[in-house]
C-alpha cells in the first residue's frame, strides 16, 4: 500500500521541488530525521551508457545490473556486465564515471563533474534542472534530511523520462518511497502529451519503521 501525490500539467522543476518538499515535510512530521532524498535523472543514465559505448538496445540490461550496485558493489556490477559479454573497455569506462562522481562528491560537485564529462552526450538543461531543484529544496526545506545525487539510482520503471528520486533511511537500512517525472505516460492513453511527475511513500514500510 502506498500514498502518493502527483502533479499533472507542470513541465518545469516547480513540480519536482514541490513534491520533494511536501513528501519530506510529511516524513519529518512523523518524527523521522537524518534521512536522504537520492536524486538522479534518466537522461544521465542513458548518457553514461552511451558515453561508455553500450548500444541503445542494451541499456535496459545495463540498468538492471546497475540497480544492484548497493548490494553487490562496483566489482559485482563489473562482473555481471562482463558475464553479459560486454566489452571490457566499455565496462571500465562506465565504472570510471561512478568513481569520478564519488571523488567529486555526491552533491552539486558530483552533478557538475558528470555534466562536464558527458558533454556532447547529455542535454545541457539536465545539469541546470538538477541544480535548481537541489538549491530550491535546500533553501525551503523544513525536515532534517540531505538531498544526495546518486548516479546509480535507476528506479526500475522504464516510463520515467527525467528526474527520479528515492527516500532512503540509512540509519534504518531501508528505502521507503520514491518517484519521478513521467512525461510520456498520459499521452499513451490520451494521444496528447501531458507533463507529469509523482512521488509516493511506502505506507506499510513507514508504519513498520515507526513500530520498530
């Protein structure tokens, strides 16, 4: 079971900013502190794969393996990509990007590093959008949390088209919600493209964490 909020018809970052602020304020009022909102962009995921030399038809497989990073680590991801038969050169180049972000830091510096490295592969507005979201949320937030750039965040649903985010509780070792921008989904049903963005809280997970 989950409770979620969605904003339909707003193409700008105002949607992401408002959704993150509303969700984090709610979680803060429930008594949670020191949690993280991890943020990434689907276009960064695709640009990293393209830069590293993976074919477009392989992106989904690469992302499924990347999604296991927090469980199997960099070496595990390298091993699984090699098992799939991808070139060592592509794998090394790909994992080098994550090491670069780690060295630059998981905030604004990490985003600037990835945007500079992926120049020519990544649309210019991606860096501007993420920085605007982070700066605006940090300026207006009420709860005690950190906004963290996480280039390994995939959010398995392929309908996401832009920003993606997840609520992580490092002290409790759990994620308890997430969401992102899904601009093309409404259009599939209505034939008319409508921008959309949503954020959901895992209701059952929150109740379990509160009980613990």
